[in-house]
C-alpha cells in the first residue's frame, strides 16, 4: 500500500500498519509528539490500522485536532484521579473543548482546595505512565460492564446507541472509560495541564435532570504554552465585560431574580436607548417598516412554524398540554409572528420585497453553564428583520442585509474583529431539521454562491444551521478566546409551505 504524507512524499508498505507505527517509521521524534492521525481527512486514533492506499497526516499538539486529543486524554486522567480520591463519584462525560476540557461528575461541588488535590493525583497518574488501550464490546455486554462498575450515566449513554452497535472503551491501568477516542498512546505524554475552575451543569444540559459537578481544565504540549495561556486568562478577567459592566454600574444580576436575567442600571439603559434609536432610524432609511408583536403565543403557532418540535427545549412553556386547554410559550424569536402580520391582508408580488423590523424582547431557556454576563442570557432584546421576497430577489436582499451588518460593525469599530461562518445542516442527524437533502443542498448552495459573490472570507460548519435553513453567522471572539455569534442572517426556503 502507498501512504501519501502531508508534504506530498510517499511511504510504501507491504503489510498493514498502525498510524503510530507509520509515525515511528517517519521519525522517532514525530512519534513521541504524535497525538492522533488524519486519514483521508478523518481524524483517527494512533492505534488505527491502515491497510490500503490513503493520504495520512500525523497530528501533533501544534494541530488543533491533535491538541484536542491531548486534552481529551487529560480529561480521562482527571476522571481517574477523581475516582481514586472520591470512589463514590459517578462519571458522566468529559470532552475536549476549544479552551481545554471538562468532566462532569455526580458528586457534591468541588472547591479550589479539592481541585488542587485532584491535580496532585493527576500528576501521580501521569508519572505512572500507563498505556491507553482501546477495546470494544457488543452493546449488551457494554451495558453490563458499566452496570457492574456502578456507572449509571455511562449505561444511559450506551443505551441510547443502536442495538447492534459495537461500543469502544479505553483502559489506562486500573481505570476504564467509555469513549470513542482518539487518545494519546500513554498518560506520560501529558506534559502541562491545569484545572482552572468548577461549576454546576445539568446532566445532558436539561434542567429537569440532576445537577452535576463540572471540573474545567486545560492542557498544552509545553509548560511555557500553558503559562502563557494562564497569564492571558488572568489579563482577560480584567477586561471581562461581566466584571467591567458591574464596576461601571451598567448592569447587575441578583440570585433571587435568576441567572441570565440582568438588571439594566441607568447608565446601561442610556447606552441601549442610544443604540436602539440609531438602529431603528437606520433600518427605516433602508426601507424597513416597523412591527410590534406579542411576548407570548399559544403552542398552536409554534407547532405550525416547527419550533414546537425542534426548539421546545429552548423555550419557556406556560402550562401543561395534558391538563390545560391552552398552553402558551414566551417567544424565543418573532419569525412566526411576523408572517401573520404579512398574512393579514392580500399581497401582490409587486409588494415584494417587504422588510419588517422589530426591536424585540426574546426569552430563551439557556443552559446555566452557557450563560455569562450579557453574552448569553434568558431575556434579551435584539434588532430583528424579517424580509419576504420572491426567489429572484434573494441575492439583492441578502446583499442588503450583509451591507447593513457591515455598517453596524464599522460604526461600532468592530469590522476587523469578526469572522464569517456558513452554518449548514448535519446530514447525519436529519431529525433535527425540516426538509430533505435536496432542500438543504439547494439552500446551502444559494447561500454559498451569494457569499462568494460578496467576496466574504468564510468557513463552513456542519450542524450549526437553524432547523429550517442555513445561515451566515458573523462571529467574534470574547476576551477568553471563545467565539460568540454577534449577527446572523438566515435563509428560510421552507417557510411558505409551513
């Protein structure tokens, strides 16, 4: 078989080889640094056996996907350390994330002193240098295996997988975890890590489930990279809007009112009034007409629009469908309301495009772990536009929306701080969306074509679309390096039928 490497060079082998063996054949130094592989564009474990011609990249911690594997392995070391120190703790999930990793445990909250003790135990585990070994079990055996270990959350995760599934695990010494990988070859390869904080998190992000204890951490290939990151985080805390906004008396939050429900103080309200007058005047100049819609509606409306089936978990529902004649929900967006404004009278194609604008207060049942300051909240006010047009008008109207977005960013001095993302559906998780593959390919193709026409540098991301259509997300990083969506322009071809 012929292996084409990242630099275009080729390696030829008569027999199959693991990714790690190929890395070792290239150079022992590369093998020591290897975190994962990428075969024909798919990230794989170092233990993965290659048995046919392919393109192969050896991923190190200098690669984003390689660093994710390093951090994922560190989360397993964290889990083992917690089980050693707190044997009664139950394991939930422990993925890598953009800033490091976390692991959720069914356990009482962890203090900073607890985190320091866990760190010490993690260092012992790393020093022991256990090799990570992957093995698989049929689904029923996997369920029994985790039941015997007394891990109910792992059992639930396995039970959600198809009946004929083969379930993968990773073992390191006496510790075993349910996991798809990829992972490092040994815990000894972890050189620099830090547990940064702890918080509460509902199991599976559902507030009806039990609150678990989450431990956050980060890991890097080198100690100087870790130290630079920790210093950056300390500096970021000083510039965090959540801190500055309170010090400047722009907003505050109160426990008895609730998380994600900020109180805007007089100075903050002055800023908001100025912004609102500015954007409403600007929209009017661009041909928008103003609407004002209710803060809530019957479930009937959301069932027609599709939100009830695809977005109900993110809504505040008032009433019980099994007991009440009418069930209401606070609006998470105004889309379905705006189209009843449109439908109130007969329209001609000559009336199009119609541009409706509303400064709307919305309500979304955000997860507690996602909320921070004013970035993600449960009640917020935004400038929304809903444009109704013929297919022939899409390009011109989309261009107008992008122009308005860029004008806003430039006015606020943010035009150089953003990136652009074409958010697409996930073809492997179609139940999250309405419409078939042809619908999504067409709508995504139209948006891709328009973005290319505008010359915007954009990336594409599967699984980030709205349930009814693709969108352009204009992203900006906060002081911690996490991306937030500032502006979104969505394309909905399914609306007319709905």
